C-alpha cells in the first residue's frame, strides 16, 4: 500500500496491474508528464523482416537429457525488472528523437533501437523502489525464517513480473511494444554473454533458460573449487551486464527430462534436482500440478526422498531399485483399498459451464453432477472428484467419476487401475529413461481385478 500509494481498503480489491499503474501515475506526475486517459503510443511501422528479428522472447539453451552431478545454477535476480531499471527502458525513452539526432542514446543489442540517455523514463523510475525492496527481502529470506519477509517478497515479485507484461499490454497507458522487445533483446544478449564467460572458465552449459544457466565442470576440479570458480563467474557477469547475478546453489544431482511426446527431444521446463543443503527443486512434473491426487504427489515426493544424500551419477543409478520398491509399496496400498477419500480426490478447475462441454471429460462429468446437486458450476470453479471407472460405457458417463463429497467407501469403489496408472506415470516422469518392466506390474494388477470381478459375479 505504501509503495503504490493506494489505501489498504482499496488495494485489496484491485489487481496487481492496478497497483502498478498507480505507481506509474505518481511518478509521471512527479516527472511533469500528463497522464493520458488511454494508450496513445501506437506501434511503429516495420517490415516483416524487422518483426522476425525484433519480436522474439528470451533465449533458451536446450537442456541435455540425462542425470548430472555437481551442477551449479546461476540466476539473474529479477532480470527483466532489473533491465528496465538499469537501462532506462520506458515507452517514451525508446527511439527518442533527442538522442537519435546526436547519436548519444544507449544502443539496444541485436535490434535497431536506442534508449534515451538524457532523461529518466516513467517505467524505469516506477520500478526502482519495488525492485530494491524485493532484492533486500530476497536476501532476508535466505537468512531469516520469517513468513512476513516471505509474503512481502512474493507480493513484490508479482508487481515486478506484471511490470514487464504491462510494457507490451495493448491497453497499458505507458506501455509500448518496442519497449517490451527491447527488454527481451537485452535478456538474449546477456544470457549469451553469460554463457561465453562460463565457457571461458571451463564450464559446460547443461541448460539455460531466459534468466538462469546450469553449469557443469569440465576440468576435473573438486566441488569446492568449482563452487569458488562459479561464484567468480557470477561476479564477472555482474560486471559485464550490470544486472545482479546470484549464485543459486550447487546440485549434488540434477535430472533433465525428455519430452513426453518424443523421448529424444528434451523438455525445456521439466527437471528436478537436490542441492547440497538437501533442498529439492522440481519443475514440470506431477507434484507441481494441481489436478493430481494427493496419493500420487506423496508417492512422487517419496521417490525424490530416496535420492537424498546421493552425490554422483553412479550412486543415483544404484538407488533406482529402492525407488521402485517405494512405487510397489504405493501400488500395494492402492490395491489393498487402504486409501482415504482425501488421498484419492482430484481437484480441477472447469473452463466453461457444464452444458458447454462437448465431451465427457472427468471435470465435465463432475461439473454436471455438481450442477444437479444444486450448486452453480460456472467457468473458473473448482470441482473435486474421485475416479470410479475410467473405462465406463460412453452412454453412461456419470459412472466415470463421483464428486468427492458424495463418495462413500462402503458404496463406491475407486478405479484402482487408473490410480495405479497415475502412480506409474509419476514414477516414469522423473527419469530420463524407460521402465518396460512396469507395464507387466500394471497388467498383473488389472488381471487380478478382472479375476476378482468374475468371482464376485
């Protein structure tokens, strides 16, 4: 509220974008600018080739699929907001006439733009205070276990994230697409420059995505020596780019995963690793998704826990049988029926009203059941359901799932086959290789289910 200069009662009812615009209006007033009633800075005319060159996002180094040990992560701190503040990126400073005539503007790398060097921009001035505060709170979070710092850090983070998006937002009064493209151009250049510096110091780029790079040693140094070298690299990158580069930790083990569609192609944002302090970092797998039942998430966390303390690829491979044992334990739990309603429940957000669904997906069937129970199921509402029979007759879709609140373990039986398939997928999705033997395990479970059904018949 203090940063945006909006009363607390009003701030809790406006979007993050509304708070950001309030900061911009205040700084526009302080700089002596009139605040337009709507956006008045249209995109300039450019050729198709210019659009291909300029209109691109951040750079990505395709990850190497596999398991790696002793990998260091370097991460630009609030990269895009830092770029906007450090290099004076704002709608009125991009391609200004005053610097075009005498050639004193800041050259944008890779594209034919320049930034004003004579006056401070509204956007860059507005981003300064929240950025400085966020960097401070981020440091506090590393040394203090206080939720106040964590929540303030999260709030400031979202203000900064939105600040970049608003540069390219068509209705933002101080937005301009050229400013948005300028930030992306700097980000691409600085990631490439960071990779060159790291390579010069004997590091291999395992992965790099927009504002962070993962480095592996190529000179046989000890982990401690490599740690010192990478911290030196971070300082050198800061000197070259003027953007804070943080040393984000060393991974005892990190796994970069393949695409689900084609296992020869790496997935850009699917990976997990365990740092030397035991911290687990996970991206793109089941534990990060909201539509996965608790038992599957618990199982995947148990798989990760098996690899705590592993410091080499060889140790990692030796631990895989232990992870399989964990999988079999959870499969046994599901087949025995010793699973609670809370562990089976899947929460999913519906994207339309029940009548608008054309197929009988799980969430569609659950939404229709919710509506029949007297609750208005509009787009955006969460439905909570349990799978009863994934292979139910299409003519009777209501047999597929049941609302979690209506589930009675004495009257209903969950689909063990489907939940075991979800478990199997959660196991396979954290490794860069396949486990064909698991197909037999699932097949045996399915065969037992069929035999049990025949006996009961």
